[in-house]
């Protein structure tokens, strides 16, 4: 069974640029959730994708967008990067539609915005 | 809206001592509750979860937590700390049902274990 993987592991961008982060879900999972973890804080829910459709969104502006592909892998896109976007971005996969489901996290992508 | 408060951003114990990490939640309906551990430069690993079965939940690595509705608490304990327990611990809450992936997390507690 393959776990959740994320790429790249580290990324440095400058203000105003755009970035795409990638996540491969665990085998058999159809749901991916994205979280932002700023330094010294807990993860904050960005949005979730279930069977290629957005299935809930946290308090993040529209410049944070995502996609889920037919193989259930996912992308997080951030436009017009700001300094405060510097954080660890975590994705988690789960089996949607199952009661008492559990999410499994990837190792994260560390984004630094200069 | 749900929220989680973790009391104490840093906890330090001696090896072999009791570990107690505090978590209080706010939710309009009985939620699901989780404890996760995060080691440096890694993602989060689930320690245990409460989903309305037994109020005392046993997890991995000797950890357990007790759901107390009257106190809106879900504190994490371990009878005897080990050096390998040093890490960041997060309490999280989500709606009941199938929404583990839309969790609200606390700000975390850093556990230090002294030899």
C-alpha cells in the first residue's frame, strides 16, 4: 500500500508569483484535503476534493484553488503569492462516504515566499 | 463553528513521568475528536480518535485520551514518557460522520522529554 506523497518537498518563490503543489493520495482513497500550517501553528483547512469536485472550503481567498484528477491525485494552486503564504502545506487523503473515516497525511511541501 | 484550545504550548516531563496534554473543544453537536503527532519535517500521524464509542480511547504508542462531555475536554495521557515521545502534538475536531478530512486543529503542544 502506497502512502500519501507530496511534491516538491521545498519551494522558494517571490511575491506575486504563482505556485502549484502536488499530492498523490493513498491507494484506494478518493478524497484529498489540503491544509496550511504556518510556523508555530496548527494546520488550517483550505479545501477538500471528493471525486474530482470541491467538497468544502475553509477561510481562504479565491487565489487558493485546486484540482483533483481521475486517479484522485490533486493539485493546490496559489496565485499572486504573498509573504504570509510561507508555510508547510499538507495534503491528506481519505475514503470519502465512509462513516468514521480517517485521513492520512503526506510529509508536506515547505513553501517560502520572499 | 468548531474550535480547539490546547492549554500549554510547551510541556516538559522527565523520562518515565506521566504525560498530560490538555485539549478543550467547542462544538454545537458532539464531534469527532482526534490527537495527532508530528515529528520534525514530517506530516501528521494519527494517535487516536473518538467517534462516540467508548469515552476512554486507547491509541498507538501507549497513549490514551478520555472524552468528557461535561468538561468539553479530550486530554491526552501516557503513564510513562519515553524519549521518543518528544514531538509536536495536535488536537483536532471535526463534524460527525464522514468529515475527518475537514478538521479544525489546535495550535499544538510541544512535548519535551528530559533524560
